């Protein structure tokens, strides 16, 4: 079966010294030269400015010159048009799922990343409310670390159900983890599950790169601590 991730839309907010604004985030599938056929990027509109990027800590306005009057931007390169958001706090209600006593249900992972210059070392917060209990963690990594620590905080009868915990998903041993994005290998699942070393892992195993919170019909729960590249 061949299919790709659809556009994912979810609510969130943006906050800086000028105030707080509600917004809508999107994970948008795309084709690109990332070693496999399909990937995705993040998109939203803040104060009328289109903002896109590959990670929440690297979002750039489509028109940096126009956005400079409305958004705090940081230029860390010699390119005057390469500006990213900073001195702000981003919040996203990430759609996810959980299995409680064998019953699968929708869940919202409340994700916050603090991009203020005076932010603490642990600048990302994850929280999910399940069956009357709120589980929360602070991390300085990305969705991979945040979701892993959330899942580790659950009691034995609760499992996080998303690509991050799927036996067909994992990270390339040749590329470091980013703030968001995991490789899905569902179309080459047999070969992927047989991988035992870095030498056996090849780019043609990858079906697409997806956000860790995504869930497709091919999902299979991975026993914690097993699998390659996780």
C-alpha cells in the first residue's frame, strides 16, 4: 500500500513582548532531496506573516524585510534574508493518540518551546492529560526526547500511540536527531526490521519522514528498547 501523510492542522499560539496570538500550525508534506521521496515542513501565519521551516526553533518568515516590523527576528548568518524567529514562545497542541488498558483514544500533547534569549537550558515543555492525570516533562532536545520521556512517565497500562513508538519508524544512524521528524520504513518493513548495524541501514529503506506524533493505518507498537535507530 502506497500513501503519504496528509496535511496536519492543529491549534497553538505565539507569544512575545507585544502579546499572545492564537494561530493554526500545519505539518505540510512535500517532496525534496532529503534522501527519500517524501518529507514535510512546518507552516503558520503570525501577524499576517507566512512563517515556515523544518523545525520549531528554525522558523523563517517568507518575507523577512516585511516581517521585521512585526516579529522579533535573529540573523545568525551573513545572508540578510536568512532570519529566524526568536525572543518568543511557541505553543502547539499536537494531535496524538494513547492506548489505555487496550482502548485506543485521541490525545493532545501540549508542546511549548521557549525561544527567548534568557530561556533556561530545558526550554521545551510537553504535557498530556489522560484519565484525570496530567503527565509533564521538560527537555532540551526535540519531539523525540519529549515524547520518549512522556511515554516513560506513563503507568504500565498506558502507551503512547504514534510514529515515535511504531516498530517501523526510527532515525538514521548517519544523521543526528533534529527537533522534529522521524523516518518511516513501512514500505520496506521486512528489510528494516532485519537491520542490525549501521552498515545495513540504507536510504532506500525510508518511505517518508514524518512528525513523531503522526499515526498511520500501518502502525504497529514497538516494544520499548527494541528496534534499530530508536
